[in-house]
């Protein structure tokens, strides 16, 4: 009987320990796999947010500089719109405004997708940055009333809004280096 118990222990203990070891290895491997996927997603979404944010600020800067350069002689944004909307010289600026609108929408969509992987505080600050560019306008479908460009430029050139936007962008730019870390 002692020999039987001794043989069972010789066979049973290594079998049980082997099973436990296999289970632990499986769980650790699975966890590492999940962590690797999460890190990859963080970097992927973080990179997309960072790239789009940088492109948006570049367009803001370009439009602001172009507007000030082209219309420094005009007193108000309202007066400027007569030239801006009637002359075809400013089609590039109009395309940039359209591109900006598309990139802002794209960034908002990316924020929704990235919310699972990136830090909420960072994404909230990106959303705050985007809200600084929000404005309202009036239109009747383009026949007589359309204040889109006028209100866009009033928002863009508003000193307080521009100052907040640039400060927030500078802060976000510093955070972009670590945004992809889980």
C-alpha cells in the first residue's frame, strides 16, 4: 500500500504541477497578448489624433496669416466678405476652410473610436480645442443670405478665442509625445 501511494505521488504531483504550470502560462500569455493589442491600438489611435490635430492647427495658422495678409487694408470682416466671396482669388482659402471642416469632423469621429484606448482627460482637452472653432451662421440655402465665411473668420480672428486655442494647442502638443501610452 505504501508503495502504491508513493507511486501515485510520484506520478500525481508532477501531473498536477504541470497542469497548474500550463494554466498559468496560458493566462500570462493571454494577458500579454491582450496588453500588446491594447498598446498597439493606443499608438494607432494616438497617432491619428495627433496627426489630425497638427493638420488642423496648421490650417488655422495658414488661414489666419492669409486673411491678415490679404485683407489688412479692410476695416471689418463684413467688408472683407464682399471681396472674399466675389473674387476667385481666394478659392484656395475656401478649399482650406472646407478641408478644415472635414478634418475637424474626422477628429471628432476618431475621438469617439479612441475613447476606449486613450486617456479621457486628453480627449476632453482635444474636444475643448475643437469647440473653440465652433461657430454658427445663417443661410437661406445660398440665394441671398450666407454668413458662413464671415462668421468663420470672425471666430478665427477673435483674439480671446485665438489665444485660448493656441495655448491649448501648445499644451496638447506637449502631451502628444505620451498620448499613445496605455
